[in-house]
């Protein structure tokens, strides 16, 4: 449908899927990013390219939609065609608003970084291991532990933790998370195994290079 539409209108170009440098070059031509359907990690493209995203409240977005702050770094319209078109037209007509949202994209890009994501992922896992009841199980029992079957052994006597992380398939951001977790586990003396349910395909247009990531990997 889209290709037929573009073929009869000289102002509309269909370029198909683009990745990496080609994707960045095409996005650099734009001033806004439109996605009326499901928003996922593409919102990060909006931020780093300073292209305010316009989407709808369609109810099928991935969790990353939480990064969108309406009227701050993007727009959310009602889930119908007239409302979406009106929102897009508003952004084209109002250069002040578009500039403000682009600045909001800049600010969001500095918050939602690869390093921050990987660090938060590691911190969550490590803190979970130190939280009750695991933390209580890892130390000598106390009188206040009535009702808990706490082994009478110290942390040093307990076998090392073996952490297993499972994803359907490893994309570059999964590899980044696991790579950081491997560093943290090595420092703590924990073992880490990453399990991939199915090998990568061509859907995303890149090779995550799991084999060079430096952690035990099962696919």
C-alpha cells in the first residue's frame, strides 16, 4: 500500500528499511518522526536525532513509551486519523514548539544512554541478591530469624552464585547489558551464563557479535 502510494506522488519517497549510517543519513533529512502505531526503542532514534516523535494513544506501545513526555520531547494524540494529522500539522506549523521539543529530545538523549541502561540492569540484579530473604540466607542466623530455615553457615562457606540471564535473542543492547554484568560478576566472584533462545536473524539488520562479548553464551 505504501509503495503504491509513493509511486504516484513525486513528493513521497519509499526507501525501505535502513540501518546504521544509512538510517542516520535519512533521518537527518527530517524534522519530525512519525509513528502512529507501536513505539519501542525507535524513540531513542527520535532523541539522538533531535526529531520530536508524534504517536497516538493506541495502547499497544512497548515499555519505552514511558520515555515520551508529551509537550516536552514529543506529542501523543488520540488514536484516530484526524487527531493524528492535526498533531503532525501543529508541529509543522509551530516552529517554536518544534524547537522546544527538539531541545527536550536532546535532554532525554543524555538521560537514556547505553551506559546508564547497562548500569541500572547490573545494579538491579546485584541489589536483588543482597535483599531479603536471600541476604538473610547468606549470613549466620539470629534470634530474630524465628520462622526462617536459615542455614548456619557464613557467606564464605556458600558456593558462588551462578546467575543465568535468558532472552529470546541477543540484540546489541542485550549484549551491552550482559557485558557490564559480566564485569560486575567477575569482581564479586559470581558465575554468569547468558542463554539465547534462538539465534539472530536479519530482522534488525545488524550482527550483535555475541561470540566476542566475553561471557559464557548458550544458544
